[in-house]
C-alpha cells in the first residue's frame, strides 16, 4: 500500500524531476506563487497552489489524460489550462513519487516532440556519439 503523498512532497518531486531534465528553465510569469517550467521556451509544468491546496499542471496526451482522470481521484483536467491537453495533479492517497516523476518526464517529452527537430535538446537516453532510432544523420 502506498502512503499518502502530501502537497509538499508533490511539489518537491515535480520540481526535482523537472529541473533534472535537459534545457529546462524555471520562470514565474504568473507571479511569485507559481513556478513554471519550460523547455526551449515552451511550458511543460506549473507548480503552484490555490486557496492552500498544492497542485501541479502537466501537459498530457488527450487519451492518456482521460484515462488518468478516470482512474485517479488526484488527477483532474488541467486547472486554467486546455482540459484536453493538460492535467492537474493533487496530493492524495493515490499519488506516488514514481507516478509524478513519470508524468513530469512525459510532459517534457510531449513538448520536445512538438519542437522543430533543430531546436530539440539532446535526448537524455541517447549517447552523444551514436544516432538514435529514426536518426538518419549517420555516425557523429
């Protein structure tokens, strides 16, 4: 049985995971109470709280987001975001560290996949001296 993830832990895991990803910048475009994480200028995560309730907004593929909302009470459609492309994570019994880490990384990957190829940061799972799948540039 997983323990309850409180708001402080939710924020800590999301921030630690986001800042460990390549080419990430932390900004505060909505004021000092909302941390926004961007990759190459595109938002992929927001860590904030409203009326004392901590939460995290993340980009998510529509089908994946719908399944998460259906299966987890702590996941709702994105707060003040596109309800189709964003989800909101809240503290609770069904939220755990691995899930938050995976969803933050997935959000980053979705944003990076939408960037022009030349602007994409290095894929952290690939070695710099070998082409990755679908990379037709040949050996480096």
